[in-house]
C-alpha cells in the first residue's frame, strides 16, 4: 500500500514561488520542474525510504529535484509522508528548516 504525500502550507508556498520565478524567466523550465516534482511524488508515495536521511538534520529525508531540495518526514503508522520545505540548494538550509 502506498503512502499519502502531503505538502504542508510552507512547502506549497515554496513550490508556488519556485514555479512563478521559473515561469517569469524560463517558462519551459517551470513546466519541467513541475513534471519532476510529480515524478518524485510518485516515487516517494511508493517508497518513502528511497531517498536518504538529511545528514545535517536527521529528522528529515531529502530528495534532490533539479537545483532544489525537498525535505520530508515519513509517518509509518498513518502511512503518510509530510513535505516540509522545497528549497534551492544554495540557500541557508539549516536556517530555513
């Protein structure tokens, strides 16, 4: 049975900001980014342990999507995965988490 992936409000806002930014400069890249997020969503829903624990904050797992990092936690009892943030890899990650 697959897990249910839930983007928390902050992660949804991150995705919205990223999409708007990319669409303003590189429309094709915005579409490709959204497609990649959807592909990773499918992977995480099927196997949430496919991506490693984030070495600097082991409470989270991290998936790399293009230049961005998707941070999430797995909740086995409820069969849910919560996405907390989607951040550009060059940001101060520890400050943002």
